[in-house]
RNA sequence: GGGCAGUUAGCUCAGUCGGUAGAGCGCCUCCCUUACAAGGAGGAUGCCGGGGGUUCGAAUCCCUCACUGCCCACCA
C-alpha cells in the first residue's frame, strides 16, 4: 500500500473491474443460499438526467444516496436493480438545437420538422453520454446493461400504448380550454410550468357606462387591453353599493358592444372598486366565472401575443403596445378615472421567462381526479403505520396531499417537435379523431368514423413529463409481460397495508419535482398496473447550495463542479460529504472544509489498515498450519475471547453496537448518522485506543484475529458510502486478491453474549480515565511528551490493575518504577481517578505554581459539576418523581466525583505543605 | 393569503423514549513518538432566535412572536 491515500490512482480501475465483472447486474447476484433476502427484488429507478446534460452537484447527490442505498441492499442479499437512463427533455433540448440552428443562420421553421428532428437526434448522439461517464466516476452501481432513454423504441411503444389506454378509458380528452400559452416557446404549458413573479404594474380604474346612461360602474384592472374580450362586469351580490346594477347591461368602452352585469361571490368588495371586468378568454379566474354564468369567451390576443380583430384599430399590435394605446384612448374619452401603482404576481413561463398569456386553445388533457384519488389513498390509509406509500422526510406527505386534493386537469399537448408525437389521427373528411384501440398492427390508415384514408397524425407532442410519468414501467418492459416487470415492479397496491420494513422499492429524487414527477408516476403507473404503485418509499433530497445557503448559479460564480472535486479529492470524499450534509433530507449547503475533513478520515482509515497489514499475514490468523482451508477475518471463539484481554472484548462489543446502529440508520435513510457513527468508532475508539493498545499487547492469535475481524467489518460497514477506498483496501488484504467487497454480505449484529460485559466496559473506561489524567498532568505542567516520567502507584483497584497495567505505561509514557518510600520528603503531584492514585515526584519536572494551577482548575471544574448534582439530589421532587434509574446514575456520578475531588484537594494541600 | 422547513460554538452542521449540549473546519499550547503532520496529546469557545407554559428537570414537548429559506394560491 502507498503511504498516503491517493484516490486517483485506483478509483477508475476499481470501477472498470466492477462493471466488467457484471456486478451491477442483479442477474449476477451472489447472495449465499442461506441468506434470508436471497432472490428478493429491490428496485430503484434512477431519475433520468437530461440526455445532453452534464453532471452537477444535484446529480452527484442523488447518485451518492441511491448508490449507497443500492449497495447496502445488495450486500444484504437482495437482487438490486438500480436502473439508469436519460430523458429527452423536450423543451430544453429543442431550445438548444434551435440555438444551434440560429448560429448557423437558419431556424427550426426554415429547416422544417423532419430535418429539425434529424438534427436533434444528431445533437443527442454528439452530446449525450457524458453524464453516464460522470455517474460512473462517482461509483454508481447501476445496471448499465439495462440503460434506457425516454425516446428509445421501447419507450415509444409504451408511451403510445398508454395513450390509447388512457384515451379509451376516458382519462385523456381533447378540448377547447383556457390554457397557459407561452409566447416565448410558442406552445401551451402546464400549470406547473408557470412560475409567479412579482411585477410592479398599475391598477387602472375605468368607467363603464350603463347602456341607458343612467349611471356607470368603475372597474379596476391591470390589463385594460383585454377589455375587448370582456363579456361581463361582475360585482359581489352582497355589495350594497351595486345592489341595483345586477342584471343591467353596460357599455363596453372603445367598442359598440354591451355586456351584462352579473353577481358573483368571487368578487372582493374590498379590492379596487369592487367591480370586476370579466374576460373569460384571457384570465383563469374570469374563465371560471364565465363557466358559472355561461358567458361567452372571446379572444383578442393570438398565439404570437398580437392583438386580434376585436381590438379594432389596435389589431396586430403587441400586447404591451396595445395596453398603452388602450389607456391613451380611454384617457382621451375621459373614461380613465385613476391610475395607481400596484404590485402583483404574474405568471411567467418557467423555461423562457416571458409572461404567460392565458388564451383559449384546443389541447389534449389528462383527467386527474380519479387517479389522484388512488394516489392519495396510497399514502393515506386508516392505519398510517402501514400505509403503502411512505415519504421521507415524512413532512412531504402533507405537500403531496395538498397538491393532489386540489389537482387540475393536466394539459399534456405541446406545440413542439422534439418529443413523443401524439398517437391520434385527424380526418380531413369527417373532421373526427381516430385513436386506435391498439397499435400492435401499426399505425392506422383509415378513419374509424367514416373510413376515409385522408387522415393525418396529430402534430402536437406530449409533455416531457408524460413519458417521465411512465418511466418506472417503461424501463421494465411494459406493456410487455416481461420478466423484469414481473419480478421487480412492486406488488403493493395503493389500497394495501404494508409493514414499513417490507420494502422492495425506493424512489429517490429531488423534492422540487414531487409534483412534476413523483405524483404523476404514482397516478399514471398505478392506473396502468391495476392499482400497484410504482414504488413504496419515496426519499426526497433537497437542493445542493453553496456554503452560505445560496443557490449555485453561473452568474453568482459559486458553482462547484463535482468532477473537479472528484479529480482533486476523489469520489469517496465527495460522496461522504454530500451524504452527511443531506442527512435527514435537509438542505445541503456544500462546504469544502467539511469535505477536507472527511477526506482526512479516509486517509486515516487507509493508514490504519497499512499498520494492520503486517499483523494479518501471520499464518496463525489466516490459515491453520497444515494446508487446511483458511477462514480469515472471522470472530474469535468464545473461549478464545474469554482467555484474551479485555481490550479485545471491549472493541468487539463496540463494533457490534456500531453495526447495529449503522443498519438502523440505513433503514431510516439517515446516511449522515450511519457515517458519523462509523467515523466516531473508527477514529476515536478503534484507532485512538484499540490500535494503541494492540501495539502493547501480546499479539496473540486472538489479538490478531480480533484486529483482522474489526478491520474487515469496518470496510464492509463503510463500503456503501465509500465504495472505492474500501474495495481497494479490501483487495489488498491477504487472501482477498480476487474477491469483491461489493458482493460480500453486509455486517450484521453478532452474538455478543461473551463479549462486552459490563466489567470489560468498566475496565476500559478505568484505563482511559487514568491515561487521560496522566496526559493532562503532563501537558498542564508542560512536560515534554518525549520525557519519560517516573511515578508511584499509590492506590489501586486490585481487580482491575493487573488487566490495565501493561497498557498504562506506554500509553501515558511513564514508568511506575518508584516505591512509596522513594517519595518521602519530596513534593509530589498526584493524578487521581475514582479507582487509582498515581504520585509523581515534582523535583526537576515542574514548577509548583503550574501544578497548583492545574489542580485548582480541576477542583473548580469538578466542584461545579458536583454542585449541580448535589442540588438535584437534594431536591425531594427529583428523588420522588424522576426515573429511579436516573436517580441512581446521578448518585453514582456524585460519589465518583466526590472521591476525585477529595483526592485532588489532598494533592493541593500536599503541594502547599 | 395558506402551508412546510429552519434559527445550536467564529464558520458549516449533528443532537429520533425530555436527564443538563456535540462533530468537522478554524483558534491556542506542545510534539515530525517507525500506521497516519490529511497525524498525535492537551485546551478555550455556547443566555441551543425572543417570550410564555407543561415538568422534579426542556435544545428536545405545547403556545406565541421574530427572522431566514422554500412551496402553494383566484384580489382583478
């Protein structure tokens, strides 16, 4: 082994080996026949990154989490299918190719649909594949042999088939509705793709005169230019001011139309003037009012954002200009009564940034209510403990419920070219639509209504999220009755009860796409799979931000490229950091300092093994002499352990506790805790104490076997979160050259009946306390660490001393070579614990002042603690009401501290004398 | 307007049956002791956001306020 940990020298090599051996493919599972989990499925469908994307910290985070979990489950014996793939990312990809064409001096429209698609595929071939390489660099153990793309042939089949089924079930329909139109993208978008932005605008008060000029109403609006499509003015029925207006006709300014005055509860009497112009053709609320009152819907803005015929002389103007012109005209006619600054939220296109123009358009929609009901039921059962679908962190289910309970139909058609073209055919003879019952015989050639052959396929494509919504089933081969679908797709129905631990599938993704993706998968897949939900646990991680909690963005210049980190520090350090910081689903404020700390830990581990190595080559440990089969790295027998020293029993029982905790934390998706627990154990117990003790041990067979067992178990424990270094070290261990750690069973709690009994634990803490006291004495008196101290043991616990004696001297660098008589007439310092007193002659070692200061500091500290304990123990209520175990613990602590205090005070007195 | 998170050491964050607060980095002192200076030994640092309540005891449970971040939303 090299002297220092150098991840670059082996990470690639290790990954290539794993992949070439086929370890990622669950068909090659190596679980032992007696493993209780053998042949049980476990499915993680990877959230598909954009096919032409490059790895960012968000990807690195999901890959770290999913890989850690997949590796843990795999080592537990499950057949783990972690299925990778990429997404065609409709709008995003189309925009990139459009930009490319623009740079060539042409455009999408100029080259035409066919050529455009050709160029897009070409773009995909050229720019795809990068992210797969990067996911490999992170150590992702996903099954590349099953990799998929949302627009590959199988996905095409699945998307079409699902569309036909949804359509014929009445879950997909076509209709004229008010939709969110993005003039920036020239397509309709769904509600989720509209983001609200705060806009400083004006509220215009406009006078509308009654038809008979017997009075007028003043409406307040931010969009005067839409008045050309007004079809009513609404007032609140409870508004006394306008009681007499309801049912009357009112003149629409700048036009020759008259429109009715209606009463609707929606109108807020407090806002504006309490009179609302109703434009069902260009406003979502007005659309709803229109539905309630059977109002006509007019359009005055077209798909290019230009004014239409109803706008009269403003026809052809851009909306923005038309607004100015309308205001000017109103002002001219004396109808503009007031203009006041107004700040409000306006919907903008998430992708292109332009203001969304609500307008009436014929689109395809998916009916959501019935599917939402089932998706809701999956997470909301009468017995919440056994709900089929669980969110982690749990608070996400509230968000999920909230959305599903208020769900609107989903506009799934897009006027784009890059995507899945909708499998519906328009007949130019009878104008009806043909959606075939099946497409197994190919595309339809005749209209099913009139038989005409003049049919053409719908040009709209489906929202990218439509194919994403089917991803868990398309990747398994649906609609075919494939082996993977049968084996890996969860059996749990939305209406089932499930034991939380009976888990065979996980969805892990960013919390920002809980609606876009998670909810839709649940609805669509559950519908198509006879009520079986696509995954049972959903773990949602937060966004990766910089160390100040700011979003990473190029303009801020705070972007951290995970590939840079991997190149400089290795994938394991990055994984550890992301896993720890994302613990419990919290925000991930990436901090390079944390990463450096965790990398230091990996170096520590590396060196611990380097030290261990020579002690593992002993044939007594790794093989019986005489050529018998060796059983390395196994737990020493009960008898062997009982005969050996307490340090072995102590470390083994601490290891056992660590194993239990780590498994529990994995189960709860607490990767941070799983790692921290191991970190603390490895560094502060295994390295700092166990290895130091080992150096002074007899290095007996049992001693060495204990060491070997611990090292081996530690590597196993850490493998899911730091796969590269653990695999590299594992293979370097004697006898492991052609083994693979990733395919070994995960550590499980072992029978500890003869291990860490209470006495061993106590003996160890005695040792630790004494050594620490002596080290403290040395430092406080500024005695060089090099200088050996000669001392005398005054008081000792007879039962414990023989066990710890040989460790105390080397660990504290002192010699207990003096007798009590040697101390006579000399000033001595004293190190005391509850069970031991050690006297150290001070001549030539320390100045008395320093020693008296040290003693005083300790006395003060202990007195203070003792004071607190005394106070509690003299409180009758505490004694009466507190848990007896707590009282007992407090009493013990009190007596321990008293003894120590007394001893320190004696020392101080002796020093003064 | 509604909801969800968060507020703990100088910085980034743990703290899952309430028992008197921890880690990493940074800081101070000493040490290149043959696994590790990416290390070792020792040390300093906290009105656990404010206020109120429950309790023998609260960072932890309840109420309330403040601030930060995010999500949803139909006041034109």
